[in-house]
């Protein structure tokens, strides 16, 4: 069992390296009870550009699904003046880091972090959602997103919303801690769910 888990972890690490990215803990593997992905923070330059593209501002309610150390949710309120931001992450360690960063940022009760599975979370009040998940997981979230208000902004990094054509795509370059790289950033606007007959 342990050997199989290590092999699976190695595959995930290799895939993340090829994609130029690593993902926050947002869900778990039901087969072994372990968190199914590893975590590396989103570079600050990418955070800033994601929120710029989503046009986050006063009145917005932002949810970051797989929020890691909380930097995107905190930036949404502190730097972009969102009304409220909620970060969701399954890893207790990431939540502890988020709460430490929350305290340092001084954003008060406008930012909160919840230690839970994104697929068991109601985020329907949001009008801005940020994601850093595999396309297959983005696809699993799509039914919930389709039920949201038309025009809800979904900003994803490195991975798309599967077969949805994004409304905007941009390559964001960054330099952080001596490392240079780039991330693909996609902005999609939610649309009304079509009736069963497609009309």
C-alpha cells in the first residue's frame, strides 16, 4: 500500500513539473484517505494578474477553491477591495498557514478560511471563483458552476475548464525567489444552464 502511494505521488510530481505548476489540497483520495496532490504557492505576480483579469473589486464575493496558504483570498480583499473572500482547503497545515497570513495582513472578518472538501462546499454566493485544479476536477465542479448566476467569473491557472472555451487566455510570466517561469491563466464567464432540449 505504501509503495503504491509513493508511486502515485511520483507520478503526480512529474505531471506537476511538466505543467509548470503544483496544486493546492482541495480534495482527498478515497482509496487511501490521503491528500491527492502536493502544494506550491502561486507566484505573487500571477496572483495579481489573475485578480486583475477577473476584475475583482468592491461588492465582489470571491471563493478560492484549493486555497493553499491563503494568498489569493487575502489579496482579493486587501489589494482589490473585494467585499468578502473565502478560501477552501482540505489540508489542516495549509489552513494554519492561511490563518497566520490572515493575521499578518490585517484583513479582519472579510476573509475566512474553511478546512473542508471543495466538492462538499456551497460556494453559490460567489461571483468570482479562482481555481488551481486539474481539468478533470474543474469538470466535476462544472454542474455547481452552471447553477451560479450568469456572469460569475471563473479564473483558472494552468488547467482549463475542460471543453469550455475561455473568454480570455493569457500567459503570465513571473520571477520569484530566483525562479523564472510562466503560468497559463484562463478567464471564463458562467452562462445560463440550457434546458434539456437545448433550447
